[in-house]
C-alpha cells in the first residue's frame, strides 16, 4: 500500500499541485526555523499521508480506530453517571475514521458537520459517515439540538480547528501565528456541564489508528472562560509538532 500512497501523494501534490503553494506557505509560517529541505520533506510526507486518507475515504471499511479498553471503560463510567461527553478533534490524521467509534463504544455518538452544497454528494457522504452508527448533526443546528437533548447523555465529536472568522473565537498563538480559535465546542460543553477530552490519533500499519483521549476537564461549567479552548489548542499544537505530516496544511487557516 505504501507505493499506492506515494503515487497518490505525488499525483495530488506534484502533478495536480492541489493547494501546493498554500501548503508550503503554511508549513513555512508554522516552522519558521526549519530549513528549506525540512519544509520540502514535511510537504512530501503530508501529500503521501493525504494519499492514505484518500484511500481510506474511498473505502471506509479500511480504517480501524483502536481504543484501549481502559479508555472505553472510562467513557462508559461517565455515561453511566448520566453525563454528556464532548470530544474535541482537529483536522489531524483521519478524523473521519472516528465515525466508526460506535463499533467499540456502546454510547450514542454524534458529530457536527457542514453540509455540502451539492445535495447528491452530501447524501453520499452522509451515508458513508453514518454507516457505522454515528449520527450527523448539521453544524447550524448543533447547539440547539445538543441542548434540547442534554438529558439524553451522548458523545459529541467537534472538529474544533476551523477558522471562525476574525470577529469570533479566542485569539491565541498557535504554531507561531496569531490565530483566532473556534470556541463553539467550549460554549456547548459549558451549557451541558460536560466531560471534555482531546482526541489524539496516531497512524499505525494496515490502516489502524490508535485513538487516545486526553482529559481537558471533568466538569466544563467549573472551568474559567477560555480554559477548554486553550488546552485543546495546546494539545493539537503538540500533536502537530510531533508529526506535522498528518495535519491538513491545505486549509487556509491564517487569512
């Protein structure tokens, strides 16, 4: 499979030049001390990994999220106490693989998403995402839906590294850049007084993904304003610094 990933990465990045300039600019800004050769290697590794994620997206039966039994038991213990769980993730690794968590965790799981404008394509993507038991909630209805259902405890996945606009969010330094961070997940967590954790993903061979949950807080309502967002961002930054090749560098994060 490595040869296939390498070929797809070459095709995407070097033949089609898919957002190649944006990728290089983002990498150079995030790692200002890195040499040209290092940035080039980060770029090549990123597009190779994009090839793997593309294969796993086309064949969604391939990716296998792997969660340790102790982590599953911990989440189930929180759920049994009739409390909601917020899991904050980034565009790191294959975040779509987390839609298969219902196969390992016996708790209702849902994720917020932005509908695709093309209704046919949106329907296909939705079917793939919900095929393993996860429920998709349109982002524009997310807060209202979760608050309405707060007495029916569940796990909600938030992709929280999107650009919220210059007038929204929390200003922070992230990857050596002044960055506005999305705060929607924190606001929902506080309203639900949820348990909140950062999801860390590590790629293994044969389409496996080790999934770890790093606790951010046990009771969101007891945290200071901005605490959850800051800790999430620090965790994501650490993941990216450990292996830059798995973050979505084609995203225009700094506008």
